[in-house]
């Protein structure tokens, strides 16, 4: 049995981290049997990051690495038949989502307007989690933001980056449907991982305020959520 080690769920989502939710969605779309092991301890993970997958004696980290491993070892056909152009667009979408990640994370951990709401939701959702542990994680994230660069921005500047990312993604999805046709691909799972972690949060960040104006992105997110049984 495959085991997905990921952060706990929040607000009805299977993972409060977009990369873990991406892998969860891929596993669901492909119908692979797996169990989910919630944790906030990444010390046993490859590269010390969640999510990671245990497949027999093998541990695989990084969401893209996990999907590539599952495709090779278990013959996933989710992305079979994609054209070279579609694969190039897929890569560019993933890189855009990597940028959006930092803004999303900033909104939860760095922005004093939203941090208490996120902290309290985590404390309510995760048994045994303490404020002291979250405070340590917050300080660690402050360091990450500083060295990555987003932490050197004023909040309005940081959100402007994320809003620009959402605008670019919305141009690819002006209406209902998936990125490359009638059926979803792993790129759709990746997009869902991020959009759901904004849309379904009852925390009114500037990212959510902008996302809800993008009908195509909202429709895509809700369609994937229903498809995987969310």
C-alpha cells in the first residue's frame, strides 16, 4: 500500500499544503489505493520536506518527483498523449505556482492580519499541536521568506505578485473545463492544490478576494474538488 505523508487537512481539504494536495488529487484521479499519514514532522522525509511518498521500501519526495515515480512504477496514464506544447505549458504553470506558493505562505504566516486566524485553525484541527510549536515554525518561515526574497516585500507588493500569477492562470482558463481538454491531467491537480488552498479557506486574504473574481479558476477548482470526492 502506498502511503502519502503530508501536512494535516484544514477547512475540508485533504492537505493544507498545496503540493501535498496536488499529489493527493493525482492519486485520487488515477484510482491508486493509498493511505494518508498526517504529520507536521518532516525529519524522515527526503530533503526534509513534505509531502513524501512511501512505496514499499522506497521513499520519494517532491510533488513532481512523486508523480514521475508513480508514472514510471505504476504506469499512470494521466498525462499520456500530451503534446510537446502542452508539456511546455504544464512546466510553465508549475513554475508560476511555485511563485504563488510564497505569496500564499506569506499570507498565512507573515501577515499579522491573517496569522492569528490560520494559527487558531491549525490548533483546532491538529490534536497535540501547540502555540509554541507554531511560533517556532513561524520564525523559521520568516527566515525562509527573507532569503527567498518575498519577506523583503511590503504586503501589498507581495500580494501584487500573487495576483499577477492568478491573472496569468486565469487567461488559460477563461471558462469551465480543464487545461488541456475534457479530462484532467496532473497540471490540473497542481492547479487545484493551490486554488483550493485559497478558495476554501474562510480567511479573506487579498489572494482570495481576487481569486473569487476569476470565474474560470473557481469553476476549475470546484470541478476538481467534486471529481476527487472533496
